[in-house]
C-alpha cells in the first residue's frame, strides 16, 4: 500500500512541476523575446540532464569518483 501512495505522490509532483515549468517557460519566452520552442528545448535539456548531475555530484562527495567517471 505504501508503494502506491509513493507512486501517486510522485506522479502528482511530476504533473504539478511540469505544469509550472510550462508556465514559467512561457513567461521566460515573453520576457526574453526568444521563441517558446527554443525555451522549451533549453528547459527539457536541463531537466533531462539533472539525474546525471546529481549522480556525479553525490558520487564525488562520497569519495567514489569511478562512478562519476562512468556516468
């Protein structure tokens, strides 16, 4: 049961964050004058790189640089 609660909470967090990210992307596009597509590409590239960044930083801080290099 706890697994389903965690899954539901994670799904809700993803939906909420995605909605906010989309709105903020529109605001950034308006204020900078850049296209919405270009801002979307930049935001998606940033978000999809976060897992590797977190893995690399956490492995180096734990003294396991081989994991960071393999990532």
